[in-house]
């Protein structure tokens, strides 16, 4: 789908409303095919972002796991290492 949308479930601390909104915005941008909607489509775009954010928040609230929560700093370090290896010359 979209590489900019990150996993939000099972992290300590939990995902913030800003992270949920950012993921929803990326999703709507991808589906709409435009990063910035026209003025005529702005209201529909905003409603879609809010609906996706609400659905995402509801999903995250209901998900259950037995896995221990992931540490954001450790996961970020792993991602940087994967990126460094991928783009090494």
C-alpha cells in the first residue's frame, strides 16, 4: 500500500491521535491520488480523513494481543539499519 503508513498497534507508549490522523491522511492521499485536493474537493477529503482516523482509532482500541509491546526507539533503530543496508553503495 503506502510505505509512509506505519504500524500503530502494540507499541509502548500507544499511538497518539496525531499518529492516527497522519496515517489516515496518508491513506486518503493514496486512495485519492493527490496529496492536496482541489478547493472543490477539500470538504470531502477532510471528511474522509476524519472517518478513516475514527475507524483506525476504533480498530486499535479493540485489537488484542499476547505479544509484549514494542519499544518505539528500538523499532526506529531497526528501521534505520534496514534503510542503511538497503541504500548502501
